[in-house]
C-alpha cells in the first residue's frame, strides 16, 4: 500500500509518516519499481500501535522503546503518566477555578481583573500578614468572590487571619456564603467543620442558623460546642442540652452559662434550662468542679427551680461548692 493510501486509511498524514520513518519508528517494508514507499499489513499495524500509544500521552521516543525493546515493562511508565496526568488536571482545575472566580467578580475592565488576581494571590500567600490584609481589603473596590473567601476561611489556621476572613464573609451579604460554608460541615476533618461553624456563627440570617442547627449533631464535641454557643446567642432553645454539656465538661463554660442566661429570658425556655441543670446535678458521675460550674450557671437562671437547686448546693459536701452556692443565693436575694 502506498503512502497516500496509508495516510487516508490510518488518518496519519503523509508528512507525519515520513517523520516516523526519519525517527525509525516505521520503515516501509518495500519500494515500488518507481521507488515509492510501500507499506505492508505489518507496517500498518505498527502505525496503529504508535497512534494508540500516542493517545496515552507517550512521547515518540517512549513509543519506540515500548515497541522495540523486549525488556521494556510498561508499569513504571504508565505510573509516571498517571502522575503527570493528575498534575496536569490539578493545574487545569486550579486555573478553571481562578477564572471562574474572576468571572464571578464581574470585572468591568482589565484593571479590575488584575485587582481580583492580586487579592486571590494574596489570600494564598505564605505570609499571614499578607493574607490578613487581603481579607480586610476584600470589601473595598472589586470584591473577592465569596467562594475564595470561604475556601480561605475553611483552611486558615492563623487566628487573626481567620477572624479577618470571617469578618469579610459576614460583610459579603447574600452571596451564597452560608450554603458554601455548609459544605465544610461535611468535611471528614473536625478542624475544618469547626472553622465552618465559627464562620457561620458570624453570618446573620435564617440560613446560617439552620446550618448551625445541623452542626449540633456533629460527632465532634468541639464542633457541637461552637454551634451551641452561636445558637444560644440567637435564642435557639435546641442548643440548651449541648450548652449544659459544655458547662459540665468545663469547655467554654463561662460563655455557655452566659448563653443559657440569655435563653432564660424567654419564659418558655427557662424551665427547660433549670430542669436540665438540676438533672445534671443529680448524676452520681457529676464531679465537684462540675457542680461548682453548674451552681454558677444556675445563678443566671430566674425562677424557683434554680433557687431551690442553689439552696441544696449550699449544703454540698464540698465546702467550696457550698460557699459558692450560698454566695450566689445572697446575690439573688439582693436583686
């Protein structure tokens, strides 16, 4: 078969076939009487093998080795190709994400585009000061897309930078922030879920509150605790059991007691709170330090149930708990 016919049937141009020949990849088995290249069926099969290996990303040099070296094993090369392909996909995905975020910022000119790119780069800087400045400046001029702020907030470990990012998210308005942060609640990493809850806590609105309610069921006690503290300040009674757990465990117990005191301003919730605190006092496993913390929490809860519990605690077997309860009762009487 002559080169033109081979090119037509194989889809490989005559020019590329000549290039393969110059590299020694495919040598026509014969020549016609007029000196034209003539390809055999075996030559054509080799051409298809070359094209198949090219489709996998092999270089022409690697293809030559694969086809001609009897000792060549494909496993290492295929492994390298997999790694290279993953790296390329990751790079292309990162580029696509960056372009999408620039598009979301709706730039009006190239100056806007450059500002968004600069802010995105600053948010990914190894310098915490640079990241913090980027977060604080994100509400001025051309804003950073909410997706970028959420991604940064969920990954940030520096407290000052994290605070700035949460503030920027709270200033972003109704840009889908709560829904994007809620995806962080599905992370297998508890620290990421905690950062999602902390960010949601600073965002107003019913959507953020709904996601915080979901976080009350988180398997990590720290995540549940942050959600409960945020919900307590929003007047959500579902947080009461977790807030009491925090007091007993001594985790953010002062903040938890303050949240319970605020919730107790609602007459529909005050009995639930007082009963929950008293129930924990009746547990045999409630140790002395926990009883002291529960006594202090009861001091901020109005009503006779809390008062009776403090009277009983004023006779506690532990002198420090008894004195604390007695002092708190005096304060209640004074008020």
